[in-house]
């Protein structure tokens, strides 16, 4: 996955007014609580990338 693709996942899978994931509801008609699996995965991926960039900058 690229950073752009992960950003799209994070952009789409946001909490809705009722506490459900708006991206899951819009894409698949799933009533998934937020954070859904896609949002959790994208957040972890983004955090690993940010950590890697930070640690590479310290060398």
C-alpha cells in the first residue's frame, strides 16, 4: 500500500453522527462501530510510517 491509498482509507472511514463508521456504511452498507477494522489498520500503518521517518531522521 502507498501512503496515498492509506490516506484515502482514513479519509473515508470517519465516525458518523450515530457513532458508526461512515465509510463502511457508505461503501458496503455495514453498520460497523467506529473505529472499524479499516480505520484501525490505516491508523496503525500511518503511525508506523511516521515512527519510521522520525527514527530515520535521528540517525
